[in-house]
C-alpha cells in the first residue's frame, strides 16, 4: 500500500500541473486556426459545450471565418486547458465566468483574481484532505481482507 504525502499550502508539489507550461500545440502560432470540430477533438469537449462557453462569457469572442465558422487559436486552447482545470477543482461556473470577466478587464483585477483562485485552492485542499481520509478507510479495509485471506 502506497501512501502519499499530505498536500499543504506550504508544500507545493513537483506535479503542479497548473503551474506547468502549456502543452505543445498542434499548429504554430500564426497558423493556428482550428474549427470547432478540431477543438472538440483536441479538448474532449463537445461542440455544444464550446458554444455554451462562448454564450455565457466563459470564452472571449471567438473569431469567425468569412463563412461564419468559429476559428479557435492556440491561445483559446490554452484558455480551455485552464477552464478544464478550474472545472476539476469544483469551482462553480459562475465563479469561472467571473474570473474570465476579470481577465478581460485587465491587469488592475489581479487582486480579485488572486482572491478567487485562493478561495478555490482552499476548497481543493479541504477536498484533498477529505479524500485522503476516505483513502485511509479503504486501505484499512483492504488490509483487513488481505490479512483474512492469508489465514
């Protein structure tokens, strides 16, 4: 049975995915015009979800081709990557939309953005602690069943 060190606010981990550089992009900047189908395939989101993100303000305006088709950029892919991480934290959609609005408003919103992220971070740490307790219960039960089997 492997135990993991407790995640605390004082101990950042080497696997902090949110601080890692974004993944490489399929196309270089300047040639990065993706259709909604391509973005759906790259992100695992549905076209409906991508349209909804745009409609509620979670995504900034998406450029359109001369025929009216959405054209996403590498920057949009990076943003969707962040949104995916925020979703995994359990951040409410309304807070994600507020965060997106703050980003669009500019650098003078850094403090409010930081506060939103710090609140979410505290929630994630609390959830991690709860999951570690749950994992410990499961490990104890597994140990009981393993030791019973060897008798």
